[in-house]
């Protein structure tokens, strides 16, 4: 998968999730690029996004999910 395809797939997934900002910002694109370059699989990042979304909805549904809030979920999905 090319870097561009990876970023587009991640963008599509992020924008389909409930409780997001409904836009994929320049910083989100940059983060996606870094994740691609570091070799994080799309499945792993997808799992992290889903875990972060579930955590957000359970604990603080009033605030949208941002990249900085789902990034820490990546290590939790690697077990």
C-alpha cells in the first residue's frame, strides 16, 4: 500500500467514526504519514481508533475524538 492510499484509508475510517471533528486536519494527515513511515499497520491503527472511540464514548462523549486522544491507544492494541 502506498503512503497516499494509507492516509486516504485512515482518513475515511476516521471520518466514519462517531464523535469526531468531522474533518481530517493537516496535523491528522501528518500523523498518518508518520504512522505509515514507522510501519504501523492499518489494522493496528484501526483498532486503536476503535478503542479510543469506545473509551471516549464511555467516559467523555461531549468532546470529539482528536488524533492526540487516540494515539495513546496504539500500545494497548498491540497485546
